[in-house]
């Protein structure tokens, strides 16, 4: 089958050169874009599986999902589809370097700094894919390509994104599958990819996987029966924070792992900086000690040159204001906004000096005003209705301010009691206006005194009239008013002195 593909053209432009690896999801080949003359990596679905339309559909869907992710650590895909001969293909950029599985087979265990660098780049690739809601779900060292640059730096590229998270291919490596993927109903999520990256980091640091076995059932049984061996059992030169990070990533319970690959990548980045920053910090400290005198000399020389330039500029270019500054011929001296005229001082000086008698009279007047009703020395009607200063004007012509109300006025001596106030004290002025409308008579209403007694003044010492207990009788011819020298009959007593035999209908 493979010999039938080698040397052939795919889609009339991609020449298949050599086989890289065989996978159920697609075999990888080194190829050449003959039109652009560029090396490429070609993924081709096996002809034995290409006869099934369901496999072809899954292959194209995975390629379409992988093409949606762009990241420096992901092997970019540029073309995919099925050509005229029925070959399903996906074209990636050139996969440089070796796979991580080949490197770990020849360099166990790996340097701590390099292992953290590779794992961090793989986690960054996973984070970019997860941001697009795309999982890998079958990550293993065969899917990771590591290329070493001229500066001895590792450049990582990951391939194989877009697979179905609800299924596991038969050729998947069970050692890197999460426990939830090894059951009868596999279901992968972001934490499954976290587990795979953690297993690869554990293997790079220790030289082997934490759980080994031939089948997924064997590995799952070991995982549920025993914890993984600590990294300190393999080496003692690791950073103390690296083991908790790895153990958290490969926890059997998904709830105890890193919940997102981004959190895992961030911790790996911080730890990689801490591990790789110690020698640089020591070198920087040594360099600063060696160059401290050189730095001080440069600073001192700069300050000296600046001082010389400043002194020269100020001594040569001097300015004499009396000779070089000319006044405007039409200008006036600055005048104050409110100049002093002495008018206020002069008016104060012309005021007559008060004698002792005048001072005593003024004090007596103030004392008298303070004794007026109200206690504040103010009498609104003391001047015959003249308004006080600041009183609002009325609408009369000409406006004269407010006018005190007319009517009967009671003046109460503050030293005696008042019939308007309780005996506990207090003074209130109650102006009562005079009722000049005598034509209007109050209409009889229930529980009110008669009209001929409501307006009559109550003799001093007489009992206060009370309202009738029953409604007044119907209207009858009025009786002649009593003599002026007789007091008004009290409520409830007949005018003739006899008992009240009136009844209510």
C-alpha cells in the first residue's frame, strides 16, 4: 500500500518522497510542493480505510478543525481534501527536527531546563487550540517535533489536532491517555490534554512513564491501585516546586488536575524562569561588581561636562535689563483696581462724638425695645404701620410695603396673666380682624349653638356654653330679642324660664 503512494503526485502538485510514521488517523510523509518547490509534510489516509466514506469524512473534518488554529508551536496546515484519484490528504508545513519520542529514547533523563522549555511550548500550543474549542485528545511524544536551532534552542511543533474527543483510535498510546479516556465510554476535555502533557514532562525528567503496560486496562488498573513514584526517587537536582506541578497535572481524578491548560502553561513558564534565571542573575551580579568603577567614572565625567557648559552659557550670554529692555512709549503704570480715596475715613472722622447722656439714652432705648412683646425688641406696628427695613413691597401704587391688619387689638401686660394663655406663662399677640359683614347669618347645623348666642360675648365668670345634645327644632317664627340689660339665656334653658318642652320631630 505504502509503495503505491511513494513517488506519486497527490492533487497534481504534492510529490510524496518518504514515509515518516504510520498512524490509523493518517500516515505522515515527507513531500515536496512541486509548483513552489517547498518541502512539506503530507498526511494521507490509508487506502484501506479510504474506501469507507465515514473514515474519509472524519479525516476531512479533523483537517478542517486543525486549519482553524494558528500558533508558532503548531504545525500549520495549508491544504486538505480528496483528489481526483480518491486520495484523502492534508498538507502541513515541513516538520523539522526529530520527534520527542526519538529524543527521549536517546537522552534519558533530560536536563531540567530543557524539559521545562519543551513542555511549556507544548502547553502553549494546547492553550491556543483550546481557545478555539479544539482538542487534541490523543497527544503523545510522536506528535511533538523538536528542532534545535543554531543557538541550541529547541523549537517545538505539535501535529494532530482536531480528532474526535468521544473516540480513541486503536493505535493510540495508552500510556498517555487520561483515565477517563480508557473506559468503555471515552470522553476527553481540556484536562485530558493536561494529563498527556504532564505524563510527557514526567517522562522527560525521570526517564520513564509513571504507569507502564501493554493495554489501556493494565495501565488503568495500576493507576487506580498505586500512586506514581515521586521524581525525587530518580534524581535530586530538580527544583523543589517542579514535583507538585507535575503531580497535579497527572492526577487520576480530573477535578484534582489543572482545570485549564493555560494555568498549567503559566506555572511551567514561571518555573522555567526560576530554573534558568539563577546563572544569569549571578553573572549579572558579577558583571556589576566589575564595572562599578567604570560606571561611576562615566557619571562623574558627564556631570563635569554639563557643569562647564552651564557656566560658560551663563557667563558669556548675560543680559542687562536697564540697557536691553525698553519700555513702551504709550504704556501707563499699573493702577490698582480699587484705589484708596480716604472717603470712608473722612466720613468716620466727621461723625459727632456722643456724650455720656446720649450713650445712656441709647442704652435705655435698647433695653426698652428688648422688653417689648416677643422678647426680641421688634414691634411690627410700633411706627403706625411703617414697614421695617427690607420688608417686601405690595402691589399698591406707590408700593409702601406691608400694612398691619386692622381690627380689634388686645394689648396684654407681660407682667400679668392672659385669658388666652394657660397659667404657665408665655406671651402671644393675637390680632383679631373685625367682621364687617353683618348680613350673613350662620345656618343652623347639628350640634352647634343657636345663632343668637354664638356671637354674644360671654360674661366674665359665666360658664362656657355647651352645644345642644339634640338637633335643633325646625324653623319657627323668631321671638323678640331679650332686653339689652338682661344676660342671654344659657343653652338648654327656655327663654321664659320654664322647662324646655321642645322635641325633635
